[in-house]
C-alpha cells in the first residue's frame, strides 16, 4: 500500500473529489436557524469531538439540535451573541466561544465560526466549523483572530444582553439620520419603552430569566420596526426610531405580545411617543420627550402608550421645580402650615385641627398640595415635607400656648414612605418633646390606601405610636377600593371618612345608608368617626342623625394660617373644646 493510500484512510470520503480530514480537533455541522436549531448534518469529527461512537449516539446526546450541543449554562449567552452578529448585526457570519459536555461527561472548550445562509425556499441555516481549544485560550480575551476583532469592535456598539444598539451608537446613527432631509420628510417618531416592575420579575424568576426576557423584547422590537433602529438604553428601557405611519397599532401589538412572553407573569410595557417637530434637531432631546411621555403613564393601567405634548411638558417642568427646590423651600420657610377646624357634632365646638401643607413660592405664588405632594412621594422625598410639618405644628402649638390661646389637638399627615425613609417615631417624639407639647395634642393620620395586609413596618409603627399615647387616624377611608378587612388588621383610634361619601349623598341620598352602616360598624369596633367634605348645613345635620362623631369641611372654615383661622372662627362665634 502506498503512502498516499495510507493517508487517504485518515480522511472521510466526501462528495465529488473532496475529502474531509479525520482525527482533527474540530468539525463541521449544519443546523436550522430557527427554533432550537435542529441539526441537518454533522461530520464524523463532530461525533468524535462529543466522544460518541455513532451519529445515533450523537443525536441522542444532543437531542439533535444546536441547543443540546452547547453546555446548558452557556446557551443563552451563545445564542444571544450569534443573533447579535448575524440577525441583528450587519454581518452574515459569527464568532463565539462556548463549552460543550461530551458523552463521557467531559467539559471541552470550543471556538465556533458560523455563517448564516438563506435558502431559496426561505429556510435559513447556519454552516458552522468548531475547533477544540485549550482552556487558557478559551478565557483569553485578546484579539486572536480577525473574526474576534470584528466581534469585539461590534460589542462597543451593541448592548451585551440583547444585541441591540447601545445608547451612544443609537444617538450617533439617528442623529445622522435626522440630518437627512429625505429621511426626515417621511416623519420621524421616537418611541421610549419601559417594562413595568422588571426588578420584581428578577426577584421572582432570577437574573438569567430576566436577561432572557430582555432579549425576547429586543427581538420583538427589532422585528416590529423595519428600520431596525432599536437600542437598549439601560435596564428595561428600550428606544426605537421609526418612520412608520402605523406607530400606534404597532405599539399596541407590542404591548399585547409582551404580556404573553412569560406565562403566569404579569408583564406590561409602556411607551412614550414623540413625533419629531420641525425645530427639534437633537436626538437626545427627542428621546427625553418620549421618555417623559412614557413616565407620565407609568402608573396608569388603562393605556399602553402616550404622545408627548405641552401639557406633559408643563407637568414635568413642575416636577423638576419641586424636586430642585424642596430643600430650599423648607429652609426658607416657603412651606406654610394651613389649619382646618374639626367640629364635634355633639357640642358644635372645635375639637381639633388638621395641619395641611401649602407651598408659597416667591415667583410662582401659592402652590396647592396636588402640585407637589404626589411628586415628592413618587421620588421618595416626601419625608422632607412631612417632618418639616411636624416641626412647624409643634412650634405653632408652643406659640399659641405662650400667648394663652385655647388649645386643641392637631392632626398631621404621614406618608407610608416616611416609615421607610426616616425614623418617624423618633422624629415626631423629638419635635414634640422639644417644645413640651403633650402627646394628646398631636394626632397621627395615615392614609387608608397606604395600608396593606402584609406591611409589618407600618403595623409596628402604629402600635408604637399608640403605646406612646398618640391617637392614630385612618385617613381618606372610601377614597378608593377600601376594604374593611384591611382596617381590621390595624389598631387605630379614629376612622376618617373621605369626602366622596357626601358627594355621592348629594346625588343619591340612598348612599347615606352606606355611610351610616360604616359609622355603626366603626363604633362597634370602638373607633371614633370623622367625615370630611362637609360643605352645607344639610351635610352637617345628616351626619348628626347617623351618629358621626366629628365633621370637617368648608362649612366650618377653609384651611388657613392659624392666625387667620382663629380670626374667622371667632368672628363666627365658634368656640373651642376645653382640654
């Protein structure tokens, strides 16, 4: 036998005149580009690489799919890298490294060179050559090949998790597009997507599942917009630039499709849309407008998207003003305490006041609570306001006491966030003790919507307040989906019913029976009852007939600074309860 004949034994016979060498540390295979990647062909070297004796063993080991060829922990990363380079990227080829596990349980490290091929029948395949490499080489991040150099260069433009553009590359490409008159003439829309409660999803399902979800959303966005200008800005935030005239329909479908991505998970993606105006030439500003529109509906569960408009702009300008100036407003005393009297229905005397915050800015004038309280809560700054109010109420008490005025308790409102953002009990106690204010002169109001069955922090805080001698009120009962079972879980002293009850009573007197039942139930549990929103004598007389203990509303006086409120009530010959 000749040397050439001996050499031929070391080759696998191929079609035509070609041969594939045997025994080399690598091989060639073909798999479908869709689904799990069913294997179409694998040469003998691939079978040996996986330490199998036959093609049948290899198919059984891998499930006859590319998914089964890759070490399980590496598959998502590998599949994402391949899609980044071929499906989402500009290249038709890919370069990746991953681990494999052989039939004998050995872990090997491989280098994968693939090429995406599209058949005439519309079916796509990956033609792949993999090489067995040493572990040290596997972990070497230097540019070892031209293919790897291309991938590393692409990674500077791409998001590592999803394969989409990163923020910097998106800005660069779209800014150039915005300068193109022909492209701009088609009508550009910038869409900002935000996945609600993604952190909770990660906590429940794990970070790997979270990355898979982000990848699936990215792929959905990429396939939804033909321009393929899709970027992941951060965490669960994506931005798209498109000239499509069907933006609303596409965004609505994306909203519905995302909700179905993970069975059993409550997924919702919100979108803000900014249609580029003629005077907007900065992609950063366009993205900010879309983001603001998205943020404006972040807590809305009835609409999936919103367009940017001037109302949103004004609202967000106010938001920025509040956040930028709350510290200075507290420091300068621009926050004012207004007091509204509370009347005991049995005696018609003033038995207390509620302290309410008003913001009097030197330039903007008087700002109502609706203009700043929700903003402070949303951005976790509400404790700055609430603790300032506590201090001012205590100081006002001391001033009235020193002037020999009649004194009745004042109730202060606390946000549920206060209990997480500061040590509320210590703060209140320190302010009260500083001016020697008796504990029965300061009542604590907590909004009913802040109570949940599982909030141990607030439950414990309420119990501590009451153990120190404070009266605790549940405020705004009836303003939303109130639950008697919820308030049964908390120990408190006064149930304060929302003004919505009396407004409904004006339209439908039968609703007064419901109010009466609630007051009876509260009394049976040993609670004092107070109804706010009393605007007429008819309201007041009705509350007396159903046994409500206290009443509050414009019928007795609007919120005013203490000096003005006292002048008003004195003029109307109202008297104070003696404590």
